[in-house]
């Protein structure tokens, strides 16, 4: 005869299994739960964390680097990596800057910078697709090569752009959202880059979940052999996602420059690990075939929130890097466990 305790345990076990199934089918849910936990922790422990300035800084940081995460998430879901995004972003920023200094109109300068970053992404894709070199190794090489290009463009010094009047393009890309900032005292630091980020996440999510390219991206990442047998052009899908990753890295570089109006050779260093961490925290599988754009974006928000919260607690940047490393390991373990439960 089943006792009340046994029935209670069976009921609890059934609820736990349903929760695990939900997390497996929607990996971004775990990211949202993590975001809430991190937010509540810093809300009660970090001074001024709930101020408009601190929260807007979190969103501004997450929005610029989150643009890079979108492209990286597409690539990771298709089973590949791009470790050169930080260097690529810096190259685009320098191309934009040097073009402006040469008197090229801002819009043309931006298109030139995006063209270069897209071409660099194409180079990554061609190397991986036509040589068979693992993307982790190939883009590790281009990371160093593109960073060398950054140093050649920078000439070992900080370069600024100080025109008499601020170009309209700068305002469109990343100006303050003044009406929103003035609602708070002290004022917030909300910027238009957040709008671009949210819009991009929505569009990219629709592409991934509602289009043939998105379906094929999942198929290629999950089982490239089976996808090829079904007539999917595996090389084209991966090449397209490498190009997308390069283009979005360039866009982030242009938007970052529009905010700072200066460039240095250190911009983007270490970004590759941050965006991969954000994607993994958001439920994107390191093995490909699983993940969402929304989850990756939430992962970037979590890292941005962690950095801001730790700064307010007086923790050094080195400690933040250690926290990110620990989170990557924990996220991978959780993803592996959820995948086993699904099987």
C-alpha cells in the first residue's frame, strides 16, 4: 500500500521531471532564472545597484557586446566558433575612425568599416569550410592576425576624432536617450544602442526560428551528416553564419566608436571569451544544434550585471574574469545534464 510520504515523493519527482523537460525544451528559461537570481543578489548587497545610472550602464554594456553575441550564437548553433570577433570589432572601429579622419562622409565610412569586418568574417568561413580546420583553431589564428592589423592601424597610440560638430550618424547609432535619462535623479545613461540591440535580437530570433536558414542552422549544428543527406548545403550555411558574425562584430565596433569617439589597440581584447560565455550561459550548446538568440542575449545581460555589481562591491576585474570562468564550467555541466535528461 502506497503511503502518503511515497505519494508525496512521487508527486515531487514528477514535478521535477516536468521542470527538467521544460528547461530542456526552452534553455533560455534557465538563463532568465539566473538573471533574476543575480539581480536580486546585487539589489540587496551592492550599494547603488538599483540606481538608474547603474542599471543603464548594465544595459549599455550588454547592448554593444550583445550585438556580437547574436552573430556568435548563430555560429555556435551551427556547430562552429569565431574567436576573432574582438579583433574584428577593433579593426572595424579603426577603419571607421581613419575613414572619418580622411574626410570620408560618416555613412560611407560606416559602410566601409562594415564591409571590411564582413570580409574578415568571410575569410574565417572560407578557411574553416574549405580546409576542414576546426573553427576554434582557425579563428584563434585569425584572432592574432586581425589583432596585428589593429596594431598596424593604431600605430601604438590612442587616436581620437574631434570634429567641430557631432555627426548625425553618431547620434543615430548611440546617442543618449535624453527624455528617459531625465526621468531619474541622478540621470541615467540609457543610450540608443539598447534600441538597436533589442531590435536585432527580435529580428535574429525570427530568422532563427521561422526561416529556412534558421532551420538549417539547427540541422547543421545538430547533425551535419544528416543535414547534408537531406540536401542542406552545409558549407553555405556555415559560411553565411561566419559572414554574419563578422558583420555584427563590425557593427558593434562602429557603435562603440560612435559612443567614445576614440580608439585604442586594446579594444575588444578578451571579448571572444565573454561572448562565448554569454551564449553558453544563455543555453547555446558548445556542440551545436541547440540554443536561442534570446537566451544568448540574456546571457550577455547576466555578465554585464555581474561586472557592474562586482564593481559596486569593490571586486577587482581579475575576480570578475574568475567568476565568468566558473560560470562557463557550471553552465556547460548544466547543459550536458539537461541534454542527457532529454535523451
